[in-house]
C-alpha cells in the first residue's frame, strides 16, 4: 500500500515497500515477512530508548548502510573508469 491515509505516511509506506522488496531479493521471497517482525521489534525498542540512544541507533544504521555502498564503489571503480575511457575515445 503506497498511500497510508495521511501525507506523513506516504514516504514511510513507499520506503517500507521498497525495503520489503529488496529484502525479498536478498533472502528470498518466502522469508521476506521477517522484515515486518523486525519493524515491530524496532518500534518497541525505540519506544523504550532515550532520544540520544535512538539517534545513535539511527546513526549506526546509516553507517552500516554505507559499508556495502563504499565496498561496491571501490570494487567497481576500475570497471567504470575503463568504460569511461572507451566512451570518451569514441566521442
């Protein structure tokens, strides 16, 4: 469901749907329902944390998301540079 009924929920529902689909590709469609349990668990945990701890948890999650992005950037950089040189040579 993309529209959650209130404008503030539009982004959350789009993001949740996107993450749900990505998780299905990573761990298999038959196990992607575990994401719903993770969201419920994190909601309960977040409600018991202080604001500073919650901000720290979110910052940690963002840092963890940067690891695969930077790894793929470093691994693919030589291939991208080669493709760029071939493209520029054709121009």
